[in-house]
C-alpha cells in the first residue's frame, strides 16, 4: 500500500512543472540550511567549543547558550565564562555577544561586512601577584604563555603583502561592562563599571577622512566613543576617530575626579608619605600615529590637568594639602620632543613641616627611595624594570619643557624651627608667587613676583614681604627688589632669650631695597632700614631697659665682595634708656647676658686668609642723629629712693668708620632733670680693634638736692642747696686712658644729718669747708689714667679713687691743703714760742698771716687755738722771770738792765744788796759763807785770788741757788699756755683782720700739754 502511494507521489512529481520542482528543492535546501545552521551547528559548537577553548587556554571555559539565526545570519552567545586559576571569580564573564553578518554586502564588497557586533555585560577580574617563583605576574600570564607556545597556524590573508583583512562593522558596541583589578604586590584594588564602547562604521582598512560637516557625501568612519565609571564615581570618556592601517588615533579625552589614594600603593614603597585624598581631572585632545616606516608619534593639545583636594600625610598628621592645582594649555609633540605648558596654578597650598639639625623633615617624605625588592624585581617575562626605566629616562633626556607662567596663590606654610631654638612655630601666609616663562634648558632668567606675610603660629599676620626680580638658575645668580614691612620683632624672643635676659614686647622691622647674589660668593643689598616702636624690657622685673619711637637708616649698602657695609644717615627718634639699681644692689643691666657653659679650650690655630678678610671688613656710618632722647637712672637701694633723668637729648655722631686713621665727631646735648644742660663733644672711633676716643662731657648746674638719697646714705647729711658742674675730658688711644675731671660745686649747703650706717667716717663738713671758697664754690681738678687692658680697670673706679684721695688729703692734712692753695709747703698748724714767752716771732707772725689769708678764702672754716708748754724749758724761764721780778721789787729799781744775767750782777749796788738780802731770807744763812766756795775757782796757779772773778762767781752761785729755789706751778705753766693762745688770736684778729668769731681759744690749762712750747691750730666747719 505504501509502495502504491509512493508511486503515486512520484507520478505527481513527474507531472509537476519544472519551475515548481525547482522551487520545491530550493525550499528543501533552505529548510535543511536552516536546520543545520540554526540547530545542528549551535548544538555541535556548544558541545565542542568549550572543551577546545579550555584545552587551548588551560582554563575552564563555559558557554551557556549559542543561537544562530540562519535567516538573518545573526549569532548570539550567552553566559560565556573563562574560569580563574582558583575558580572563585571568573577571569572573564560575558553576558552575551551578538553579531549579525550582512551576507549580500560582504558578497558585493568583497569584505567581511557585519551589521552590528554587540558585547554585553562583559566582566573581567585581573590580578597582579607574586607567583611561586618569586616573579611578579598577572592571573592571565599562563594563558598568554600557552597561546605564545601553541603551534603556529597558517594565516589566511586576502593580499600577498599581509594587509589586514577587510572587516567592516556598521555598529560595534561594548555595553554594561565592568572590570576589576587587584594588585597584591601594591595592595591596590580598583573597580570600573558602566564600561561602554561604541564604534560606528568601523573598517579595518578605512582611511581617516578630513572632517567635512557640510558635506552629505562624506560618511564618518571609525568614530568611537569610550566611557566608564570608577568605584569612586570618577568618569572617563573619550571619543574620536580610529585608523588601524597605518595606526592613527585622534580624539578628545576627559577624566573627571579620579581619586588617587587607590593608586598610592605603587608609590608607597618609594615614598614615606601617604596619600589620604586627592582627585585627578584631565581634559585633552590627543593624536597617535604609527606610520608604516618610522617611529610612533604622539601629541597632545589644548590639554588641561587639574589636581584637587590633595593631602599627603606623615602617619596620622597631614603635611601637605593642595585644594587645587591646575595645569592648563598643555601641548606635547613627540616629533619635536617638546612640551609646552601655558600656566600652572596652585591654590591654597598648605604645608606643615619641621626643620632641625637633620634638615627639613618634609624632604625624606617626598624624595623617592628605591627599595630592595623593586631594584631586584623583574616582570613575568624576565624584563628588568629598573633597566627599562633607565632606558626610558635616556630616551626622554632630549625633551624640552617650556612653562609660560607659574602662579602660587594663598599658600600657607607652617614650619617648626628647631635649628637655633627649642622649637618655634612659624607661619608664612598668605604666600603669592608668580613667575614668567621658563624652560627645562634654563635658557633665560625667570622673572618672579613674591608676596607673603610671616608670623608665629597663632599670632596675627605681620611682616609683609614683597619681592620682584629674576633668577638665572643656569648662571646661579639672582637679583631683584625687596620690601619688608612691619616684621614684628617680638616673634624672635625665643632666639634672643638664649643669649640675653631681655624681652621684646614691641618692635617692627622694615626695609626696602635692591639685592643681587650669585654662586661665586658675591652678594649685595642696597636699600633703607627702619625699626619702629622698639621696646626692650628686663626679663626678670619686666621693666623697660630701652625703647625708641623710630630708628631710621636712609641708606644701607652691604657688599660681600667688597667686604664693606656702608650705612648712611641714622636717625634715632625719641630714644629712652633706663638704668636701675634694685633693692638688693643688683642692676637691671648687670645680668643681661645669659650665662652659658664655658667653651672647651682649644689650641689656637694659625690665622687663615678668611680670618684676615673678616677682620678687614669695613663698616662706615655717615651720621647718627638723636632726636628728643631721654635717659632715666634710679637707685632703689637707697632710702629714700633716688631717681634722675636726662631729657631733650639731641645731637649727632658723624663720619663713623672702621677704617684706621678715621675719627667720628660727636656733638650731643641734653638737660638733666629738665633744666641742667649737658653736652658731649669730641671724636671717637669704637669700630677699630683698639678703640679711640677724645671726648668732652659737660654737666652744668645740676641741682644737688636731687642726689639727697646718695648724700644722706654715704655722706651722712642731706643737701639743702647746691649745684654741680662737671667737665670731663677722656682720651683713649692704644688702650691707654687719660682723663681730666673738672668738678665745680656751687653754693653747697648741707642739711640735717642722717643715721646711715653706710656714711663715711671722714669729717664731711670740714671737707666742704676746706674745699669751698669764699664765693661758695668748690673747684677741683681730678686727673686720672689707666690701662683698659687691665682686668681691674674701671672708669668709675679710677675717678672715685681720685676724688677720695683729694677729700682724704684735705681732711687729714687740712693746713697743708690750705698752704697748697698759695703755693706754701709750711706747716701752718703750729706756732712756735720761745721758752717762757708768749710773744710771736716775726716768722710765726708771717705764718699766721698766710693762714689768715687762706681762711679768708674758706669762710666756713673756724680756727681753734690750743697752746702747750715745754715743761723743763718753760719752767726755768718762768722761774728766772719770777726771780728777776723779786730782785726788782727788793732793790726798788724800775727795771733791770736789758742784758741782765747772773754773770752781769754788779759788784755793789741796790741789785747786789737785794740779792744778798734775798739769799739771807731764803736760806737763813749768811751769804758771805758762800764766798769761800768760789775762792778756789777764782785762785790762779800762783795762789793769787782775783777779786772781780771771785765776786762774779759768788753772785752767780747765789743767783742760781735762788733760781733753783723758785716754785713754778702747773698753774703758772697753764697761764703761760693760755697767754700764748691769746697771743695767736690777738694777732689774727688785730693784725690779720680775721673775724674774732672765727677764732676759738681752747682751754689750755685744764689739760695742759707739756710737750712743746707752741700753739697748735685746728680747723672746724661752722
């Protein structure tokens, strides 16, 4: 039955028209094609391809689904995966890929024409790590190695010269893809998503065409767009045109806010600093060209690079913050090997570091340090990384980089200085720096402008610095203008405290000028200088030592090459200085220097040329002008306290120089306590190795009542009245000082005495009376001299010693002092008398005349007279005077002969009778009995007695016995002494015209001095 039906079908087929038969077989063939291509091929490929690919790649490859549309020639693969080595995360995973072949276009154009090729949901996971052999490699290195060592297949080409096959894809797209990258060697982990690539009208043999937007006949080819998003939401986009043969790529590139810390793992082994934040943005036009013959060329134009929110840390502390760094106008050309940058701008840079004996702490954090691992590391293929880097460096050595301008805006630099201090925190803010053009060849100087404020951290900005000039880096020289305004000097207190016990609460330094310097050791600065409102205080008492309103220097010329400093006119306005003696007798200037450990003794080395150069450095000051100056002195160790001041101080010092042979003239004047003038005139040169001076210092009419605390403490008296004029002349040459001090005290009047335990034991009132003339003036000259090289030398010491010597001499030898006023060397304090006499001789009268003349010049002196006797001589003289008086009374004669003596008693007469009577009465013996005692002496050798001689000898015997019998009492001697005192006063009053109230007779009888026949004179002050 079946056979009969088959025959019927065959008969019908033979009866069918030819065209219908052909159509039938075509339909059968088409259905068979569709069956094979749409069902059989996918099934076979799905079962064989993964295994083959797994064998080829050495990894497990899987494909979930393969679909082929035989009618439109569309192929779609789903769920493609290439496993990783550890099979945890696929190396590559592809959601699906779809391609549609345009058969007819391929046939007619003799090319592989594809309508579209789409890869969707591509995911990759790339890892970089150290393998078991210690080599750094990727997780796909084994695949590359297998493919590289696989048997070579004969490539089918369309042309004999090996040109690329002609492949044309109308739409090529990579969509919804992502890529992960983990570098275990650098601890870097990156992830990118939303990867999109679109290429329109791709052709492997298409040539780039010039843009002609107005031409409808030109179809853009190989136009591409690529974009992806990072894990930090950064966005990368690029679009342009691609040409494969020869390779040529042009386009625009934008990178938006790529965070940099994830990449810092590659830098961290080389740099100690860590990056905690930072984002990179790039906008550029680029071009890459690889000609058939010749090297690869590339270029950038209209490129802008922006770095934002950069922060570098040292541990947990930030050291650098850069909110914005913009590099604009970048142009790069590999053929000319030149990079042009229009502008680099850094905004709000913040830097924090420390500088000490080891240098700037920031530098080791930023200078790359090659690690051992990196220096020995090679890639998986054995290529030495460091060698490659060196080769690249060699290749780039000829490149030229040009920068149009650099700008640093509002920078903030914080620096802890520990080189010269225990730690001072400085801040320079804001810093604004701009430069002109420069290049890497350093072909021309760089112009710059700089402005900054400097202060200690936490203080208000001060010390504004402006500078503009040029730097010639190749020639190692710089020049420009500089202006420093109001630099607060109190900020330097930590440095000053190391050497001086002073405080600087106020003071501003300013300067403006021009400078130049080079590496040859030449440096010069020409400008002005000012220090305003300076206040220097004692560190312990916090009291002012010195201050001034302004110190202005109109010209400063420092020239290191010429070894000179030339200073013009220095004006010191309203200077004020204080010297104070404290309660404990210490001074506010006695401990200014900080005691420092004694330096270790070293052997003196020979002087070098550098030492000679330093010693020959020349300093010249045209003039120093003082305006409205003041000085104050107080002694708080006294009770009451003492204080005085010099006011209205003004004058100048001109032509001051360290050049030997030069002398500066000095002319300074002022007033002490407002009314007493003072002046200082002469010549000085303190800048010489052995200073020179010849100065006259004059204090005129200084009120002595102002020094009552001193006079009460040390002299024992207050001063009620008096003025001092002091003229000092000092000459210093060859370290030898000669001085002449002229002291004049007018109308000195002492007040009430004090109970000071420090008062001198010298008779002050007497000294004043001795020194003060009849006009109330004390006029003294005090020459002094000394060698200032002596360790005991002190100007005040030698002046005080000279003054003390004068006073001591005056009060200890006042009459010699008075005699010296008239050129006499006689002892005016002793008046000699003849024995038993109170009569003044001519010599003694002349002496008293000189004394009276001297006392006339010293009206405050009074004279005390106290006479004495020579007991043996004066007693005999008084006894003889008493005996002669008795003889005159007994004889009744009016007077004895002028030449009367015992040997001149007459042989007879009233005087002789009186002598015999007195003898008889005195001794109750007949005087004749005494004559026999004289006969022997009056008898000659022949036995003859000379009666005249006998009588004379007899009378002498009687006279002497009577004389010896006279009684001279102390009262008699006291009376003689009193008479002598009276004789002295009488002569001074009557003959020398002295006021009687100035001559006092002391009691000479009560305590009778029996040592000498004289009157002793002493002085007192009235």
